[in-house]
C-alpha cells in the first residue's frame, strides 16, 4: 500500500498540509461567511418576527383594554339610563297616585255634600209626610189641643237629637 510506504511520508504529509490549508482557506473564506450570513439573516428574521409578535401582543392588549373599557362604560351608561328611567317612572307613578288621591278626595267630598243634601231633602220630605200623617191622626182622634206647629216642633227635636 502506498500510504504505508515510509519513503513517501514526507510528500504525503506535505500534500496533506497543503490540502488541509487549501480546504481551510476555502471553507474559511467562502463557506463559513455564507453560513454566518445565513445565520445572521435568520436571527434577524427571528428577532423581527419576535418584535412584530410583541408589537401585536401589545396592540392586542391595548385593544382588549379599550374593549373592556368600552363595555364597562356601556354597562355604566345602561345602568344610569335604567336608573333614570326607573326614577322617572316612579316619579310619574307618585304624581299619578297623588293626583288620583286628590281627585278621589274631591269626589268623596262632593259625594258627601250630595249625600248630605239628599239626606236633608229626604228628612224634610219624611218630616213633612210624618207631620201630615200626624195631623191626620190627630184629626181622626179629635185631639184639638195639638196643632201642626206642635207636631213640627217635636219632629225638629227628634232630628236634632239624632
């Protein structure tokens, strides 16, 4: 085998060193810079993607905060509107209730007046009928000492005693 021949060791070693150096130079000057450039570009792309993702995350958090704020504001506004409507309905209900009470009091007072007037009219008619009846009875019994004025005085006393 020619590799094991000791006479060619020096030339083999020389060409080994030359080949290794040539390969070292080619790899070091052409291949490693390209690989390094590719790795740098890849790292830049990764960093850009991470930065964009971070920017999207902060934008999303900002949008979520704005959304939550808008929802909270809308809920507060709806609650305020509901409370205002509730208060207005309550106020109107109380107004209607007080108006109705006033009307009912007026109607009751008017009804009492009418009732008292009718009662007085009925009493007057009843008293007149009783006086007439009493006069007829007195005439039938021929009691001369009782007259119409006496009967009316007794009926008036009866009405006042009640």
